[in-house]
């Protein structure tokens, strides 16, 4: 067990480095730089061992111990994790449908928007090369790429690396040609306007349902850079219904590249990529308890990109995070859009909205979903249902079902003469007959005064709550004008070894999650960020 109370590293210099990078590079330049390796590292025993250690810590929960895509988290994910044994990789730059090492490095670094595959660009290049070579070792097929031969006619079978021809001018005539080609070869699946509303009932090579990409929202599993869009159209996406368009090799593919990219903006494409940001907790004299407090206007907001683990197009794309502290306590506010106010889960078909913050004291954190055995994570969770219970009164069962038949339970806290004739399980009930409440389960306790839960976990199925006396987290949430604002507040100092301890000058790794009840989110079905940095200013 790793205690949370150990000191976190001071990384003040990192602020200056990140600031310098942000000033010297545009977002697209920085994104491209982090995906492009400075050197290609060949496989070696040392690199394979590094790749295995990293895989076991970062990748195994989804892709499985055997690399077959059957990890513990796989049932929560859609699209499904890649099966490295069958090695049907989607993002290739060869006519042979075989990825190059550079293709794999780029996929690992950028992640795959439109799925739960996150970016690992924050890992050192050497570590990413270790992962490239280790995941290749799972394959039952050789990674044999043929000699380079480009197609010279429709009947010619090309091999090797796809050589991209020079880009022609995108003239009005070229755009007209692209529109004609799109209607002819693309609209059957992607729809005439590119919204993915053509042939929707499709399956991938492993029999899992899939659907055409909506090209108007800027989600590119591969990079949206023009040369990579060219690869996608030329080679297709092996293992998916997206075919190769060999017959269009040359200027026609270039015209389609430009036409497809016109359907979304640079801003849309940028916000689809999962990146690590730094949230700075500003020191203040007045620490807020409520989202409406004016002091929040002094705290800079960082927009973090969210990805649903079970992918859907109708989803919250970002969560805005602000943080303040007064040297003794910290307050963190999350703000995100939600079209519906789901604040009860009494009926079996209903699910609540919720939000959570996860902390890791380890500079090399575990998988961002519940940690792993031997490496704990701390979780602060807010539930809209619990908030509604506090304002103004607890939501009892007969509020939803006013005409239910109710069993009569004796209240052992009252005398025989005081027993009610109609006694439902309410706040007036004897906890003996509400077993979770009677056993001290904070989730079942209707008398709790906080909408937050202070939790910890050490892998899937290990989520636990701190005892009532160690419930340090307070949270207040407000729903208004189609969005939530939730403030979490807790002392910086921990009370037990299973709580995270913070202090000014610390940098902690945090991730954020939101649940949309009307979309059926619950438990592991949620939208999450990757690990982010939380810096607590001195």
C-alpha cells in the first residue's frame, strides 16, 4: 500500500518550461512536435523490458495481460480496445495494411479521438518506443512491409510505403471534382453532408458494431494533418468498413482531403485531442464554498478535454476547472454542460448526474480508472441526487411513487404507543430496518449533510469510503442554464494514510470525470480526462 501522505515533488521549474513552450509554439506546432519522434529507436532487450513495465501499468487494464483486448476495463469501452494479437491496426501508411513503427508511435502519442484510447504524449520518447516494440511482440503475424511500389493503374497492386504525390492547388474546379467524388464514393456511408448519416448499421472485422464518422465535428482517429488524411483515404482503415481508395490515387485523393477537412474547423479538431494541461490553484484570502462566490472570477479556468469511455457523439466535450487555496484548505470548481437536470435515481430506469476528482501522489501514476493493485488513488465524488436530498429535503420513495403500497416497519426507537400506522422507510425510520444505513454505509445514510463522498481505490472493484469521521470533502453543486458548477472543498492536510496530503508548492496529478444520467451513465460508464497537473501556488 502506498500512503498518500508522502510528500509530493516540487516542480516549480516545470511551470517556466511549459510557459516558454506555450509562448514559442502554436497549439498545432506543439501538437505536431509531441507526436514526431526525434529519433527512431530499434528494438532491444532493455527497450522491450521498459515497454513491458509501462504496458503493465498503463495499458493492461484495457488491452489485457495477453494483449488480446480483453482487459478488466474492456467491457466498459466502446469502441473495443485493440487486439494486439490479431494486429489489425487501423492507422497505417502502407499499401500492405501493416503499420510502420512510426505509425504505432504516432498512435500511442496522440491517442485515438472517437474512442477511449488516450494520448500518451507526456511519456518520454524512449518509453513510447518501448511500448511500440512491446505491443508488436504480441502479434501472431509478422510485420512484413513489401518493397515500395506505387500504383501505376487501377489494376496495379501496390506494395510498401504510400508515397504521397505533390499537393495540387485547391481551385474551384478541384472542389467541384471533390464534391462529385464525395457523392460517388463517400456519401453512401458518411451521408451527402458528411454527418455520418448514410449506411449506419456496420460491423468491424471482429463483429463489433460501428458506424460511419461524422466528418463535421472534427473527430479524426488518425491525425487531421493533410498527409495523414491522405493515408486514411488511400489505405482505408483496415479492419473497419472504411475501404482503400486505390483507384483515386493521385490528385483525386488530394481533392477529397481538402474537401473533407473543410467540413470541420481547426478549433473543432484541436479540442478532440486528449492533452495534459496544468491547473494552478491560486492563493487567496477568501476561500469560496459556493459556485456563485465572486472570488472565482480571480481564478483562471483551464478547459480540459473529456472522452466518454463508451463513446457517443452527444457528450460533454470539455470541463472547465478552477482552483483556489488559502494555505489551509483547497477549493476546486468543475463546470461542464449538461442538457438535462438528472437529480434522482429512485426509479430503476433513472440515473443521476455526478462528478468526481481523482488524485495520484505518484509522479508515474497508475491507470486513470481506479488505480491499480499496490498503487492507490484518492477520489472525491459529488452526486446530484445527494445535492437534491439536501435542498430542501430528502427525496423519499413516496415522492416518486405517491400511491405505492408500503410495508409497516416498527420503529424500535419509539414506544409501542408511538408506532405509526403507516410507516414507510423514511428519515423517521429505525436504521435497523435500513440495513445499509444501520451498518454505517455513507451512501445509504439519509442524514448526511454533504453531497460529496471521500473515497479511495486500488484497482477495479476496490472502491471504498473513508469512515464518517474521516469524510473531509465538502461539495456544493448548482445546475443552471444547461450546465453544472460544482465546488469541492477539503483541508490540504490529510487525516489518514489513505488520503492525499497537499501543501503549497506541491504538484499533484489529477483526473476528472462526469456522469450524464439521461445518457445512462453510471459506475464505469462516464466521460473522463487523462491525468492533469494541479499546481498549488506558494
